[in-house]
C-alpha cells in the first residue's frame, strides 16, 4: 500500500488527468497503471525481472524509454489548451478513455524503478517452492491495491470544487505538472 501511495510518475499522471480533464480520465489512467502492475508482476513471477536486473542493456533501454515518455507527457502539458468549465463543472474537453489508459499504462510499464520494486518485493515473499496460485493472488492483490488507491485519488481530485479551483489556474497548473514530469523524466534518464 505504501508503494502505491508514494509520490512518483503514477501519482503525477493520475493527478494530471483527473484535475486537468475529468474523473473518467483519471479512472481510466488508474486502470492503465493497474494493468501495467500486472505486467510487472507477471514477468517477475516468470523470471524476466531477474533478466532485466542482470542485463544492463535491457534495464537501460527500459529506463530511457520511460524517461522519454515522461518528458513527452510533460511537454504535452505546455501545449494543452485551458479547459472551459461548464455550468455543471464538467470540462468542455476531455481525454479519450484509450489515451488516458495509455498514459497510465505506459507511465508505469516503462518505469524502471517499478520493475525493480516488484522484483525486490517478489524476491522477499516468493520462494522457489511457493505455489503458483499464491503467486497469482499476490500479483492480483498488488494490482488491486494500485487500482483502488489511484481510483480514490482520481475521484477526490476530480471533485467539482477542485475542478473549478484548478480551472482558474489551469495554465499555471499545467506548467507546474509538465515541468515536474519533464524533471522526473530527466532524472530517470540520467541516474
């Protein structure tokens, strides 16, 4: 639970989509993050996590792809148009569900720290003799924790009161979040 709640790229992308667009966009982003968590869990269980850890080329490739994606999303924040709030406090523009899902999925799937996090967690709780059913349930549990946490975050941040407040400072908010995503991408690229 603490891993899911700690601020990082997943937190930022769910926050950005929930505040800048809508609850629906935030929820689809959370769903994308949760599915990417299942991907991490699957390859850790299968043993690819060890391969990534032991093969620096694969790790660095994942690292640079993830950094590039965060920088790309950050740059998009600078080019976005301010949203217009309608009488029901709904954004006149919204992020398509598939785009929101892709944002969440690729932000988590291309995060090399997520790979190492799941590899370290699984190496502590799973032994060679651990039944596959137990491993499966541990993986589902991790994905559900991520889905629940990020769905709650999206729901709270997309409340009409917060949406109205953010709309007044949308350009500044987009620039701050965009700069943070770019800085995070640069940090990942150069660690």
